[in-house]
């Protein structure tokens, strides 16, 4: 599985929207903050809305907001909504995709890769990503204090 820009940008944009809490965030604001195409974000957020991660709010101060508790938005679910399967090879999702299923020496390797990706993405929440984003904005200690 290669993560496309759709999943990368979708996760980044979802964090931006989550930072605003219950206040809707416009996709123009997200696009400006993240240096992304607003048109592309509109396509991504249409998928996120249909999947039940965000809702759109109309009006002068409209935009999008996350509708689930942030600790219940799992990265794996978001990536699968945007990408489809995260499996590295088709035979893990569809045994009919390969005539060698069950008789392939590389199948266990791909299963391990699949399990590792699912474990990492399955334990990361939007709340975790928002916390990480907040850490990026912590000001460094002044030089006179950091030596202590």
C-alpha cells in the first residue's frame, strides 16, 4: 500500500478542522494553512462527510467540523475511507485475485506488513494527531533556561 496524497492531505486537513473544536472551519482556511488545493480538499471532504467523520455547516461562518469524539476517529478508518484497503497486495483482501493464495512463500511477509500497518493506523486517533500538532507549536525555552 502506498499512501496517496488523498489520505495524506485528508489526515492533515482533518487535524486542522479538529483544532477548531465545534467551530466550523472553511476549506479555504485549511487550504491556506496547509498549502493545499481547495478544490482537492472539497473532493476529500465530500468523502469524509459521506463516511460520517465531518459535517458541513452552511452560512457566512460555515465550513466543516468533526462530528465524532476525536478519540473515536481512528486513522485506519479515515485512510480506508479515502483509499480503500490498506493491504499491500490484492490477495490479502480477495483470495480470487491470485491463484497462489495459500501456496506462496511471500504471502506471510505481506500478511506481516498488512498487520503492522493496521496495528499502527488502528491505534492512532485524531485526538493523538491533534495533540502532536499542539506540540509543534510549543515555543522553545529561552537559552538561559534550557541549560538548567
